[in-house]
């Protein structure tokens, strides 16, 4: 999966969250991908190293205050 595909899929999974929170989360993971690529991983490896989108989404939602989930 490319970085752009990852970002689009993550953004879609987080569409129930406020836009600012979604943007912040997507940007955080894109920076992680960039960091791994700077360390020598190719794009697909850097994306795969993050783990599954299910796990990432669950972690993001778990870190939000309850009032932010479902708000917009």
C-alpha cells in the first residue's frame, strides 16, 4: 500500500471524528511513514510496519475523549 492509499483509508475510517482530530491523526502517521523511509525502508515497507488499519483506528479512537467521537 502506498502512503497516499494509507492516508485515504485511514481518513475514511476516521470520518466520524472531528475533522481537526482526523487531520492530526493522519498527519502523525504520515510522518511515521516518512521517518521510516528516511531510515531506508521503501514506501510499502514503511506503511506495513505501522500495523493494520484496524489496530491503528482502534488506538486513535481509544485516545480520544468520548465527546469527540461522533462529533463534528
